[in-house]
C-alpha cells in the first residue's frame, strides 16, 4: 500500500502541475497510474474527485475567459453520456476494464494528435459541441478522463487556447461530480477506501502541484507542457493495457 500511496500522491502532484500549465491533463496524467495501483472502479472515482478539485482551483483563476455558451452545451452532452459510461464500466470484469481503459487512453490520444491533419476545421455549433461533450462524458465515467474528446473538439474548431483552457474547467467539474454520483448509485463499494491521512496527503500533493504549476506557467512554454502531459498519459495507457493483459493470462 505504501507504493500505491506514493504513486497516487506523485501523480496527483504532476497532474495538477500540468493542468495549471496547459489547462488540462490532470486525469490524463494521473488516471492511468492511479488505476494501475487501485482497483479500476475506485481508481476512476478517485481520479474524478481529484480532477474536479483541480479544475475548481484552475477555474477560480480563469473564469473571466470562459465561453459560457460552448461550456454549457459541452456540459449538457457530458451529463448525457455520464450514466451510460458508468454502466459500461460496471459491466466489465476488472482485467477487461484495465484493458478497456488503456485502449481508450492510447487510442483517443493518438487520434486527437492527428485530427487537425485529417479533417478541415468545423464550426462552433450546438450539435457538434453536444456530441463531443457526450463522448467526453462516456469516457470520463468509464475511464476517468474526458480530456481527449474535448481536446479533439478544440483542435477541430480551432478554439483559441486561453478560452479553451478556461471553458473546459466547468465541464470537468460538473462531469467529474456526476461520474462519482453515477458510480456510487451503481455500486456502493466504488468509493476509494483510503485512510483519512492518505486523503489529506493526496489533496496536499494536488495543491502543491497547482502552486508549482502557477510558477511554471510563467516560465515554461505551453507546448512543452503538452508534450510532457501526452507522453506520460501514453505511457500510463500502455502500462494499463499490459496489466490488464497480464491479469487475463494469469
């Protein structure tokens, strides 16, 4: 359990740091590693809780740049996709869920990296925003991260980075809490069984990561932060697939 606590705290720190610097990335970075050391369902719930908390902190600094119309439609779509995503996750055995989460992470990241090269820009419209929001809701509830769908939407619409980074925070907050509620309705044991001092340590690591990230955002280019974030997320996704496959063959 000591190793698990170290992994959870360190990834919470790095995830919060990168979210403050790049506008997103908490769940992408911390999610795969937390799922590796906890059971998939409690791991995803913990990621949802911490991700929402991290977004609250970022939102407190960036709310003036939020595009509320786009955020509102994305939130509506995300809420529509949350319960189906939770049902999907609860229907899978632990080993298959590890594989599913890893494949979702790797596949969605690889796709989002090439979207701008494959497709022409699309316009902001309620239908497109709702559909991408719904995809984010399904993925957030099932795998703990809806960022790739939202990032893909930003790429395809050429959403300006400052407004995008601010506007997705209320989406992350809302869908994170909705995902936790959905999982608790479906399975009471979904709540992470961590001692009070571990909860305090994890939250402290997240807060320190936000503080360090605030300093780093003034020194480190956003593009570099994104590269680090995507590299760590891809590594975590691959390791999650490997763990799931190992469980299936054992």
